C-alpha cells in the first residue's frame, strides 16, 4: 500500500470506473490528475469535491506545450479510452506506464480471482458463477465490466474467498501483470472492429487473459475458441480444459440434451438440460463454463448442480416478456453483435408449422461488423425483419436478398408492425445485433422500452 504514497497518477476517463480509480488512489495516498473528453464530465459540485481532496483536472489535451510539462508515474485509463486517444498516445511515447482500471484493481485485490472474457455470454457466466459459489458457501462478489468496477470492490476483497470478474477486450489492452487464478474464455466472434480493426487483433487482445498465468493456474476455454487461438499460435501456459455445445472432443460437451463429461471423477452424463429453466445451445455452453469454474475451485459436483438447476437467463437475454394470442415476445436487447443474434435465432422456440416463425427487430449503432454472417440463420428462422437506428439501411442492403426487410422509424413502430404480422405460433424478437447508443442510453434502456411498449401494445390490441 505504501508504494502509492506520493505517486503522480493521471486518470483518463471519468465514468464510474474512472471515479472508482480516483477514490482508490486517493485512499492509497497518490497524487491524482484527472481528464475526460467531455466539456463537463462531472457536475460542478463533484469536481469541487474532488478538487477539495487534492485532485487536479486537465482540461486541454491538445496543447502540446502544456502536455510536455506533465510528469506522471502512471496513467490509468477507463475501458472506453482507446489506444489512439491523443493524450494517451502522447503519454505513451514518453514511456509512462499505462494501465487499465482492471490492472490497478487486480493489483490491490486481496483474494483469488476468476476472470471471464469472450464475445457473448460474459455477464451471464459471471452472474451464474457468482450465484453458484455463493450457493456453495464461498464468499464472493461479481465485479469488473459487469457494472461494479473492481477498484470500487477492492477493500471488500480482504474478506472474500474469490472475486469473479467480467473482463472486456478494452480492459485487456492495457494489462501488465494481471493474472487470474482461473481464466475463462467463452466464444470468439467478430466484435468491436471499430476499435480493434481486425478480428485477429481482437482475438489476440482477448487471449491476453491467459498471458501471465502459470502452469498451476486454470484456463477454461470453449473448444472452438481454443482452435482459433491455436491457429494464431497463441500458447496457453495454464492447465487447459475445454467445453463445447458442438464438439464431442471437448472435456465437457453437449450430446442431445445432456452435458457429458470426459473427467474420470465425474459421471459421464453430468446434467440433463430438461432439468434446467434455459433454452438454446449457447446457454448450455454457458452452463458448462460455470461448471468448469466450480471444478477449478474444487467444489463438489452435487453442490454445483443443486445451485445451477434453478438458474435463469437474466434480463434482456432471450427473455420471454409476454404471450398474446399464441404469439410470444422475446427481449434480447443484450445482443449487440451478429454472433449473439444468431444464438438468439437458434434458441427461439419453433412453431408446430415449422421453424420459420420469427419476426425480428434489429438495428442500432454499428460497430463495423459484417451483418451478412447472420444470413444462414435468417433464412432458416425469420419471416420478416423490421430495422431501426443508424444501421437500418446498411443491414437492409446486406439482408434483403434473403429475407423481407422493412425500415421502421423507431422501436415503437417496429413492435406494432411485427405484432400485426404475427400469427399464433410466431415469435416477435428484439435482437438488435448492434449497440444501442444511437437511440437509447444503454442496452438495458432499450430492453426496458421494448418490454414496456410490448405490454402497452398488447393491452391496446385487447381493448381494441
């Protein structure tokens, strides 16, 4: 702790994670200067409070002469701050160490750690691992990219057995010594190319979760992701175990409705999915990652199964919110890329008349992804699409040869049109394959608006 006394640290980005970093550094005795691109990143009262505690604020990162006079021992960047940010680039060229908030928080953590990364399913797996550990009597907390910054939970960790971390590619860009005891890699699909430029860059950044592990650490990897890592000659220093909903060569795999094990100390048939309240192969894969995390923590299988049998998908993740006249409405607002969209399409219940029974609502803020990757599942499952947001025209261009695409002015109109077209046995699904920030505050906000609008529309139709 004494290492921080008198150290000069620049904190870039003043969202919740940046504020948590500042508070931790001040508590440890560091001298802090803060910067954010926003003209007024915080209310004046909060800025005054920070200034009263000794925090300085840097307001002009474009003045090179003033930047030359800056002298820092360390820079800590929030996840939203990219490599090519002018201030970060300038400080980097001067040889100043640059850490993510994850690196800082982990260095101050006083217990073991399980870290989960991948493209889709991170939040779900972190929440389920946290639930499973708690149900087995393990003192734990879920933190990281899930909402609670690790720096905010640091003091709590001295009374915990383990902290479960959701880790993003943005956080992994700027790690140094970060070494989780258990590192979990879920699926790897195209995402965040607006930041990483290529899928290879994205995968290599994700793989940094294993970088500092030692031979006695645990690396839990989806089989298909492991093949992608091997193709890029990325070595894994920890003990690798694999899982897959598709490949029977994995240590834990899906055979029909059963999760099957290759471990000699586990039964062959570990879990019948009919005993769970979940739908879709992607959820089976998430369950396998959870089970393997518990195995790495040496939890009895019986204890784990007792806890996870009642686990449900969280809000905004293939969440059925209503049924009216035989039409089911699902909220999958968390789906912010094409891989997540495909998982949702595959997971939706089929109609007695056939699998093509989905009215899809998609679109939003793009991330330079290839929407054509969803075409195969669209052709199999979707009757028609209603597109909203900035990417609506782009998606229509990519999909209109394979499925009927309609542009909608907003989510309310998309719901109304999809609902009017749906017949008994059909599904109306919000699974945007895009970020939400062009029209909403967050994917949660988008999902809440969808939920409320669906309920209101059903009530209106019932009264009409």
